[in-house]
C-alpha cells in the first residue's frame, strides 16, 4: 500500500509517518520502481501500535523502547512495567497541575458573578492587576 493508504487506514498524517520513519520507529518501506514507498501489513500494525501509544501520551523515546521489546520478545518485561509506571506518574503530576489551574480559574471567575460593562468586570481588573505585577485572585501573593 502507498503512504496515503497507510495514512487513511490509521488516521496518521503523512508527514507524521515520514517522521516516524526518520526516527526509526517505523521501518523504512521498500520502494517501487517508480520510487513510491510500498507499505506492508507489518507497517500498518506498527503504525497502529505507535498511534495507540501516542493516544496514551507515551513519549516517543518510551515508544522506541516498547518497540525494541516487540522486536526482542524474549526480554524480561520489568522495564515495560517501569516505563508505564513512569507514565502514570507523569499523568498524575499533570492532573495535579490541571486541578490547581481549575482552582485558579474558579477563583478568577468568582470575581465577576454577573454581567457588567468591561470597565467594571472583576475578571479584567484581576488580569490587569496581575499584568502590573500585583496580587490577583487566582494567584496568592508570593506565588
């Protein structure tokens, strides 16, 4: 199959497929006489694997390591467990950060509980104050 067919089959952009090839995550395909890349079902499977890992927000370096386990299935899977544990830790840290952001936005939103003219908007006042280096509702002093 050609690269456009592979892209359509997986939902991965053509440029991303080429990038994965350059990064060594996806093996380079054979070339037809006319120079077009010729992808196989193995490419489709590998690209689908990469896409699934990216959907789990696994970094490319970790995907590269997972791919190495696919190509060397006799290795112990302890490293795979550690890799996923690290990903879970990254996700937990991001969730904590997102909860803090939600709290900040909620505090900011509380500054304007009804419609006003822009000049009377508590949210805008807070944002302008913060731009001037002053304390604002969403950031406690000293943060």
